[in-house]
C-alpha cells in the first residue's frame, strides 16, 4: 500500500482556506479516501466507519485539483481509506505553508510539499504506526510533519465504503436553489434559539419553507420562486393568497411537495460548508423523505460554469416523526 | 352594510409596520433580565406598552409610541392586554434582523387563535413570519403608581455608560445599594456594604458632563436590592452607550425609584420609502424615534 503526491498551490489554498476549516466544523474526525482519480473527505458515511446518525458530508476533489505527481497503489484496486483528525491535518498543512513562506518562497510554482503514507515506530511503542507525512522543503530547511492516522481500512471495509459512497450519490428528484446562503445561515442561527426541530418543506414550484414550531410559538421563513432542478411544476394561481403553511399543505396534497423534520443542530452544522465558499447551494428531499440533501456547487474561477472537479454535498438524517 | 359590518368585526385590533427591528429588539432586551420572563402587552391608539414584573418589587415598562411605526392601524375599543413570553418575542423578532438587511415587519394582534403575528412584508418572494401564542394576562399584584413628593421630586441624570459601570462595580460588596442625594454640595452617592464597602460619589460640580442634571432640596437616602438595580442596567443596549445618552433617576413617595432610559428605534439610513399611510407614519427623523424604558424599583423595607 503506497501513496505519495505533491500538493499544488491551488490545492493548498483550497484545503487550507476553504475545505479543511469547513470540514473541521462539520466534524473533527473524518475518513480520507484516496482512489486513482479522486481524493475524498467523508463524514458519517457509514456506522461501520465511526459514523453515527449525524450529518453525512462528502467532499470530493479530482486528484489533479490538489495534487501533482500522484502515485497510489494498493491491493484494494488502488484505493486507500483511513481515519484522520482534520484539525491535525490542517495544522500540518498550515505549518508546511508557513515554512515555505518564511523561507522566502511563496505559495507558487516552487511549492514543494510532499504528502505520503508512512509507517513509523514512535518512541516507546512496540509497533510501527501509520502516519500521513508532510515533507516540506524550504530554501534553507526541510521539515517533516507526521499526522497520525488510523490503520488503513481492510479490503472488505473499502468495498463497503465504496458502496455506501455510491448510495449517497442519489440525487433528490427536485432541488431548489437557496437564494442567499449568508441570510439562510443567519436565519438558522436565530431559529436555534426558538426550537431544536426544524421542518423543511420543498415544493416543485420552487418554494423552500423552514419552520420551527413549539407549543408556544411558530417561526418560519418561506422563499418562493427559486430556481428548480429536476422535477418542477407550475404553482396554481390560487397559491398567491395563502399563508406559507397552507401553501405547503396544499402542495403536499397535490403531490408537489415534501416535508421532513431535521435536527436544528444538524442543519447548523451542515451550513458550515459555506466556509468552503460555494457559488451555489441546492436543497432537496430524497424519495420517501429519507434525508435532506444539500448540494454545493463551485464555479470555474472567473466563469459561471460548474467546476466538475470539486463536489461537496451533505445529507441530513430525518427525524422519525411517524408521519414520514 | 352587513358585509361591511362583518369586515369591521374581522379587523384585528392592531396592524402596525416597523422598519427598525433591531431598535425594538434593543428596547425589549433592556427589560429582559432573565431568560424565561413573562410580559404583558397593552395596546392603545397611542402605541404599545410592554410591562414586566419581578417579585412585586420591580416593574419595567417599554413605551413604543405609534410614531415609531411606519404604519399604525389601531381599531380596538378600550385597551386590549395580553400576556406573552418576552424571551420568545425577542427571539422571534431577532429572526427578522440580519446584518446589512433591515426588513419591514408587520405586527398584528390578534391572529385567528389570539396569537401575536409578525411577518416581513418587504419582499413578495421571501417571507419570515412568527406566530406567538398569547395568554390572559396576570393581574398586576402590586400597583407601581409613582407619586412624587412635592412639586419637584429628587432626581438626577447620569450618563448611561457610567451608570452601568458603577452598578457593575457595586456587585461585589453585597446585596443592597444605598442611593444618597445630598443638596449641599450637590452630589449623588451609591453605597454598598457587605463583604466589603464600596462608595461611588458623583459630585455635581465635579463632573457636570457625567452627572448631567440634579435636583434635591434635602438629604434623601434609600436602599435598594442590588439585583433589581442590576436588572435595570444590565441590558442597557449598546446603542444607548454609543449615543452617549443619560439615564434619569427620580425618587418618589416612600423611596420608590424610577429609572428611565432612552433607546433609539430609528433606522440610521432610510434607503427606501415604504408605502405606509403618511398620516400615521409620523416623524421619520431617527432622532425623534425613541423608545422610553422605565424601571420602578421598590426600596428595601427599613429595619426597626
């Protein structure tokens, strides 16, 4: 099992400034999954790999986005997965960058941060342990940072991981584009004071409705006429004069909407993905109300064209209310 | 005619529009001294009054005059009163405000189920709303009628920032604070004894910029529980401190203390014109859009 690659300047920026802070907020411990074509950071993908009933978060990069001189080999069809502490990974990366900068080199073409899997015998230990090692060569010095990782996943575990990953890629039939991510994040921060359970409704007309309801108060927000991907329908004219709640009820009766209840903490945690600076966000509800899916889009810099080499999405578990 | 009469009956007691949610949040937060706190709201043609009470010894009132609202459509007869959770009201008002965005919100009472309804009305395609359950208000157990002694009661006005700092400092010595007004030389002293002694004196002629107004014909001294004075100053909004406003203390019959703060409820920049009724809109100058906050603190009973 071998893995060795050089980090690109863009990759360092993407990880350091955007994705690692975001992923760290979602959960400190994650799975890092390397394949011949992709590098992935996975949260809560499956209970077998330390995941519980929390937010699933999947960030995927095509290998050339963050690496160059990429070499990987393993008996699991050249796939390697291990558990890593994102905060430690981020610390090692930042440290490597600072060494390059302090040495007079900028984060530019001369960037030389090599990342590789190693096994080392720590002082006082009987057995060698696995590490993800960062080797930084500045002008005057070379520094090695070893980030401890779990023992890489076994062949059956990697196969199970891959199938869990494939299953997580199911896209809801209807997705609506969130109008203003900052406003939404701010709203959810405020709604957290009101209650712990959030009802999320999405219609084929392009409506997104969030509301918290307790015995004393109902607070909600409705966004209408949003961009719809997938199955869409025209809103009936009579819709205009209804209250947000009755609009959703009518849409559900017509089979044009779905409602799920999610944990407010899960939603707030997922919204940390905004730290990765996505250009657009789409929300959808999986068939049978299985989960709430958030898909974040990234554009190729300077264009409005989607960058297929980076993807990020979250799946929020739906609370069993008995009415799903 | 019958249809018109029916329409009139359906008309809520109050529909008003507010363009400064943050100002209202500030004003209401200043009387929120604990997380779960019940309040009574009283509506009238002059505006809205929110009343909060604690242990029969402290009462606070927030006066939101009709001029603070860009629209104030009052249709009730008499003065409707209802109980509401202050915490929920503040938290739900907070959901409307976000940095860089000042929505116009509509406040309506009652809703179909006697709720207090709030909703944003400035965008056809995005709406935030809240429905807050109300209850039959508690009877006020103790009447806080503030009666003055003589024509001009003892009073003084301190800069709010200074007052807050002084009351914060008085926390450590003990559970009660004596307020002493001396006419000659004119000065105000806050004195607290307990684990230690702390006395903070504001001589009138020493710092006229801090002690702004002072009137006292004879020596006046009363003790108040620290927790009530603390409640009256703990949540003075930062806008009051920034505006360099003063807080006015007046001592009434029996030592009843009235503390008044002024909170700006005006928008700093009016970048849009709302389609509200110009007659009821009132003066839109931010400086005149002030919410009055009053605390009434009962003195500690004298030991014989």
